[in-house]
């Protein structure tokens, strides 16, 4: 059985207790002796003032695999973010426990002029993220070796709500057809969700820190922090995948305080939980 820990959207720049949150996550990973840790992006701004984040991740004694999130490249080039994270490539694959793990970089958008990586220096609102052609070609190659795959991305590969997921969902799903895709996991939506599409489970993990709400007139942003740093441990064996989640509480403001009464927002569930799930493996 293979076990790994996944967290996402720590957004250290928004938190006063982000390092303590990270310490709690890393302590749990050490106690549970997981094989590796995956960050699904939006970790922190890639500047010297956040270097204690990387110091902790580098010294925790467990390999950490990073996914690029839009806030990791909000005001910086991808090269700056890669340097900060100690990552060689924005998308990559690795193997562990007989499985192949593929980390995508979904922080692109497309216009008539071509495909561009964030940052969105013009601050164009409502950009629709996309998995660019170069990465689709690479992904197709990666999926050609008959292995069992688990896919990580920052943006959802299936969420159709308000341009949260990538625009070219069908292109990716076509590449998955006939392949043994055990699980896809993403962050970015600051809520939780599970969708099955063509026999593939797509799991969205809540932020480790907060439900980030925006709206109102005049427009404003509210960070609704959780008391605990949400994260999951994933166990994979021959018969099933177990996602071991956790529950927390809102520390102060709750969704109803910003007018979200049904706890659904941007296509996800914004209860302060990281959903537990038991997913049967495809036969
Ligand atoms: Fe985020
Ligand atoms: Fe994000």
C-alpha cells in the first residue's frame, strides 16, 4: 500500500498563522510516515520573506512535490516560482510504489495571439485557464507506457463553474480514454468536490487555510479561515483508494455571514472539511 499526504492553497501571504499550519501538516506527514507530500499550489508568494516555508519543506525529511498555482505566479514569472520552489520544470512526472504520478501546470490562458503562462500582467479579469498544446502532447506521451496514473493539477480538469476549471476539459478527457487513471486531484477552488467522469474520479481538495469569497457591491474579498489546516492522506492499494480527510470549523466569519447559505460556491462545497472518500479501483 502506498500512502501520501496532499494539501493545497496554504496562501501564506493571507494568513497570520501560515507557518504554524504548515508545521501541523508536516508533523502529521511525519507521524504517518507517508512516502511523499504533494502541494497542489497557491503555497505562498515566491519571495525571500517566505523562505521559511521552503526551509521547513526541505528539512521535513519527506520528499515534497509542488504544483504551480496561479497565486504562485500572480506577479512573478514562472522561472521565479520554479527557482523559489526548487523545481526544475513546471510540469513533470515521477514514480512511486508502482504508480506514475503526473503533475500538470494549468496556469495558462489562451487568446487569439496564442497560449500564455501567468502572470496576467494586464490583470484581465475572468481569464479562462487552459492546458496548452505543448503540455497536452507531453501528457499523451506520459500516458503511453501502460502504467497506473494519478494526476495532480491546480485548476480542476472538470469543474465547469465560472471558468474555475480549464477550458479544454474534453481534450484532456480524450487523452484519459482507455488509460488506467486512478485519481485526479486539484486545488484552487477553496472547497471540496468529487466528480466521476468516464469512470475517472476527480477530487477537489479544500484550502489548508480558508474559503476565499469575493463579491458584493462595492466588490470585496473575505477570507473565511478554518481553525485547522485541512489536508488529506491518500492510501492506494490493489482494491481501492482511500482519501482520509478531516473536519474543522470556521475560526470567525462563516459562509452565511457573506450570504452563502447553502455552502455551495464556485461549483464546490465550502464546508470546513477535507472530504473523506473511498474510491473503488476500476476493473
Ligand atoms: Fe488558492
Ligand atoms: Fe488558485
